[in-house]
C-alpha cells in the first residue's frame, strides 16, 4: 500500500510505510516514532 494517512498523527504521508501490528494487519505510519507511540497507546488501553 503506497501512501496514506498516518494513524498516529493523522498527517498525510505520500510515503507512509505499512507497519504490521501484532495481529498481522498492515497499518500506515509516517515514521517509526509514530508507529511506536501509537502501539504504546494501544498497549496502555489494555483491551485484551
């Protein structure tokens, strides 16, 4: 998947990378930093 909105900061990133979450779904983030921050917030929600 090429480009898209960053799920963490919402910025449109034409070169957004697809990161794979723990369930194997591809999600778009514009940077490793955003990916880590978003994953951390998911972990803190503790919805398991």
